[in-house]
């Protein structure tokens, strides 16, 4: 899992070099292990998570709530 996390952090850094990123959308949040990498991404890049996908349909997008997320991974 460490490799997956580091790769995601590097991808965000690369995108920041070529565009003005103002927020992240975490799609297909199907487990706290995958979602945990977002903590490192936000910390390293100072970019907020704005939306999360909790299913496979467009209607499954939700506004990100950091309190709910942190409760889920603890």
C-alpha cells in the first residue's frame, strides 16, 4: 500500500506543475485503506478534498465531510 500512496502523491504534484488545482475529487471510495492516502495528498499539497464518490453512478457523488471521513478510518 505504501507504493500506491506515494504514487498518488507524486501524480498530484505533477498535475500541480501544469494546472491550477483548487480541490480534489476522490472517486470510488470503497475502502478506508484506499481512502487513507488522501491524508498524505492533502498534507503534502495543501489541496482540499471537495467531493467523494461512494458508488458507481453520478448520483453517488457527495460533498466531502472531513469529520465523517476521519471517524470512518479510526
